[in-house]
């Protein structure tokens, strides 16, 4: 995995010079800070990436884990990584699905909270390209990413999910959403067995075909030798509604990611706009 210290320094060192009337704090009573692109230029358009943490983690750590903390500092994107509520065990969570992870049964509506946050950010920052609004989540945050794709398909162009499953509740997306599902075959928390049904469900929602073909392989896990990750794309998907599965052979729930992972992930998002 990348040096955590280096990534954190990049994240903390991000700076930009947006107009003074542009908000950077969103979420009302549950505030989150938006990182604007360094060298912000209101004549340009930028993508927006929302990062959703896993159960017991937080937005800052999750962004560092994925390696996307530096996107704002590099002037490439707006990035926001909100935190979920804290449960009775002291762990932060998202209420994404009955199986994950509102263990106290509070019924908090995180879908509306996060969807409203995205809408408010885009209203405040017209420089954000509505065709490039992305959500990236790990584990519980992956479940939440799928929930947002179900409920806010008109806003979200693509989601990336690592070690999470599609929601078990009814899902009726208003339009297709590009989906990238990444999962370790040795995941002992959210088993890999959920990956295939998750991908198949979204292939159905998006109007894709029933078959999938391999497009390549990559070395994304430092603790597994060779190109352990198989990249596969669903056949017959309409434009703007691709579904892909990156199967990480031998990968666990929190894999040790190589430096090749983040560039490949961000390139995938870049290629999957509305």
C-alpha cells in the first residue's frame, strides 16, 4: 500500500482559490468539507468524487486508502468524503441496507442526506460537470454507493465499489449508472460470492446482456504475486451504463493496494461519464 503519511500530507496540503461566495462545507448538522481543485479555474469544468468509508472507518482514512486524496491537490477533481453517524459501539456507519450497517436500527436516511449533499454541491459549484459525478465506496460504503445509484441515478454517472454488495431492497434506478465492482476472492467479511449477483443485478437494471468477457489483468494487490486481478466487462450494455467486475484473486477485505491501483481506478471513472 502507498505510504499513508505521504498520502495524508498531499491531502492536507491541498489548496485552491475559489470565489469567496462558493461554499465548502456541506451536510448541515452533519458537516463535511469539500476539497476544491488546486488552481481552480471557473472557466473549466471538473468532476466530483464522493468517497464513502467502510464500517468503523472515516472519510479521511478511506480517501487515503483508495489513494484519491491527492486528486484535488493535483487540480483534477472536487473531492468530498463525509462521515456516517456513530453507533452505540463508537463506530461510524451508513444505513445502506437492512444487512449493512445500521446495527442500532435508527432508520437514519443516509440516501437522502448524501443525495442532498451532492445536489447542494453542484448548485454551489456550477463548474462541476453534471456528467461526471462519481461515488466510490468500500465495504459499508460500497453498499451505500449501490443504494445511491438506485435512488439518485439521475445525478450519479458512475460508482466504484470495493468489497461491498448491491442492496437487497428494491432498486428501480431512473436511468443507467456505470458500475465497477471490485472484490477479493479471499474476503472473509463480505464474501466474494456476493460479487456475481451484484454485477448480474446491475447488468439487468442497465439493460446489458447476460454474458461477460475478460478485458485484461492487473497487479493491484502487493501481497499477491503477479497480475492477480482479472478485469471483465458485461456484454451489450448501453452507452453510459457499463458494468465491470474486477476479481482480485487472493485479495482480502482490506487489500494492500499497489501504486497501480489508483491511476487505473481514476482512469476508469474518467472513461465512464454520463
